[in-house]
């Protein structure tokens, strides 16, 4: 029987959960090490297979339970889109007295959508900062503050290990990019990502500067099951990509982990991707497309109306654009270096990047304390 069962699905949640998973395994209890069983589906399944890590690949809670040799001492899940099996397992764990912990990798992620029903509320929720804790309390007013644990984002531990300058040099060489031209990274999501890509391309053309664009599309676009919730999106995104290739000087598809594309680029652009976390940790500018038909609409739906402005925009760490004029101005700020200078002090205040895996370690120790 595993001491801890962890669950992950989406890219951001998977990377965070693997860091926590590793930190839990390194903990030691008197007389023995801790054992961990991973449940992965969606993006996590492919990622874990590539790492050759043993895991349970099931989407149904009952089928996951059939693979377990009894209930764990603690259950830990990411808070991914559509809830997923991590959310669905919480009532079963609670019924057997197993403490449950949900870990956020985005401010307010899915609190009033996939996780709205009190039936799925975890015993504890882990967030990055006081801003995130306040958002949880606003979304779940009956949820005790004592159950909201401010322990940091685990992903920040991983980012502290990277040399951004070294990655930038190697990645630009890998893609064959001109080192004298700006490099833009588009981090795609689901929802209105086709509109967001079209908005970016139109702004690039209007800004009248030759650039190079790295395209990072959400892996969910290749998942037939996920796409049932977004009818026609795959085709719309494919057409948007074609238009980008026609109008932008150089367009390349992202290869490998998103963190490398963020480090290689002069700016990260999207609606509200988790890649913004990486951009800020690397002290690189980021632009959030919150035009009415792009991020503004998508974000309000994703948060169940809880938030209309991304917290990183409120903190001054990301530049929000809502129309073509603002978009062009932001891009020209990237090209001149002014945007990076404007955002930097707010980025340094928003994220304290800790080396040595301290955030993941703190989360792991908290989870172990519940045994």
C-alpha cells in the first residue's frame, strides 16, 4: 500500500506535482522511506511514459481504486481543467478518512468551475501567496482560512535551477533563429486560443518589425476526449496557424518543454497561460491578450466569473492588452527593451525564486505531517 497517492493531468499541474512527488520520496519516516503512487492521465500520461516512470493511467475513479492496494495515508492532486480523476477521487478518500490536499499552479484555477461543488472540496488547498489565498476565500467563502496553506508554487524551485542565458543561446541555435531579430513565444491554451493567435499576428504585422515566432500549442488539441468540450477548436487553431505562417517572417513549432521556449524568447505571449509564471521567474516580459473575444472572455469563463483581471496583471508583473493599439505599443516596448524595464521591479516583488527546492519540500513536509 502506498503512503501517498498523487494525481496530475495538465502540463502545469504535472510539472508541479512531479516536483512535490520527488520531494515526498526524499522524506524519511522512522524506520522507512515514504512510498508514492502516481496517477496520470491526459498530458501527464505521455510525460510520465517519456520519463519511464511507473504510473496508473486511468480516468475513472473506480478504476484507479481497483489498482490500489488499499487506501493511502494522504492523497494529493493538482487542480487541472475539467476536474479530472484527481477531483473525483476526493469523496472516496474522505469517506475512508484519508486527508486530501489540492495544489494550485494558477491563481484561482477552476475554483468556481470544475471544483465548484462542495462535494469535491479538499481538506487543504496549497497556494502561492496571500493574493491566491484571498481568491480561494472569495470563491469558497465557507472554506476555513486554516485550510488554505501558503507554501509557494513548486514550479518556482525548478526554475531556480536554470541558467536563462545559457538556454536562450542553445535554444535559438536549435531552431536556427537569427540572434539579431526579436523572438516571440506564443503559449497557446484551449478556449479562444485561435482568436488570441490571430490577434498576435495582426499586432506583429501592424508593429512593422521582422520577428521570429515560436508556437507552443496546448497538447489537449491532440486529445480527442478533451476536444469534445471544445467542438471545432482544433480546426480553427489549425487555420490560425496557417495564417500565422503566411504573415510572420519565421514561425517554428515548439519542441520539448515549454520552459525552454520561455527562456529563449524575448517575450511570452498568451491569454493567461502558466508560462507567465516561468517568464516572471526568468524576469522576462509577458503580454496577456485580454481582448473581449480572447482572454477576457476565456478567463471569466475559466474562473466562473471569479476574476476578470489576471493577478499577475494586477501586480504589475505582466502587461495586459485589450486592443490593437495597446498590443502594438507593447510589442514595440519589447523590441526597444522598455517593457522589460517597466515590468522588472514588479516581477521581482511578485515572485521570490528560491533555490534548493524549498517550495516543493515545504509542500511535501506538510503532506507528510497529515499522516
